[in-house]
């Protein structure tokens, strides 16, 4: 479980197909505190298990399905990824509950400065609008953000300078894809109400 409060951006050192899985190597700093093999780290919002730690590098095994269904398919050496350690029971919940299980890809339609802030508009997968509510929560590349506008499967968020400074969203462009995780509570409500009406 995560909160969507990104601790740092890590640098992709390598991402290549291995004999058993895709191998992802990331250079990091902040998330290395007390990390050990078997721990969970959110990488661009995707929950991955640490396979190995060497110095300031983290190594992960990535399933082909994970690579195919997330924006990992565009990862390359030198790129940046958002990193967050898993939630501790004695830690703060500054964002919202994020599982690290990506619901789908969103296409960036607009990303531009408006005054001192930045406006980001994303088109989600078909039918995803049912999980979006004005002032509700959404995780974009693992970042907990507040929904400012909703129109069908398209939504917008506002980004403050701090978010741009500590995440990889600052490098996004229109036409690129971001990982989306919709609010867990909304998905449970949908499931429960569906069971009652069945």
C-alpha cells in the first residue's frame, strides 16, 4: 500500500529482457533507506518487488504483462521514474490509499503552464470516467492528485510547483502515456452496488 506522495525520481540505468523476466535497474537515493530484497517500491505508481540492492541501485524483475500494460514499455536508460516506498503503519498518509496496481494508461492531451501552476488534461481508458469525481483522487504515475474537471473519460488536474520539482511529470508532453490508478474506494462501491442489484 502507498499514499501517492512521491519521495524522489530515480534514474533508469537499464531495462532489458532477461532469461526469466524483464530486468529493471534504477539508481535511487531516498527510497534506499532500510530497503531490502522482497520490499515493495512503487515505480511510476506500479508496485514492484525489490529483487536486489547493490550500492545505490535497485533491481526489479518485471513481468511481460506489466511492461505491456503500463508506460514501462517506453522506459529506457537515462529516463526518470517516480519512486515511493511502501506505507509504514506508523507513517503519514499525505495523499490517498494507492495500491500500486495500475488500472490502465492515460493519454496526455494538454500539459501547459497557466499562471504559476500547470494544467494537465488526460484521457483515460474507455469507461474509466465512472471512477472519476470532481475533487476526488486519482494517481497519475503514482502521484496522488485531486481531480479538478471531469468530462466522460477525460479529466484534468492542477499541479503545483512542488509536484513538478519532485516528480517526473515536469518532462511529460502531449501524446505521451501515464499510468493511472483510480480511487480504490470507488471501485469497491461499484462492486458492492453491482452485487446488490444482481
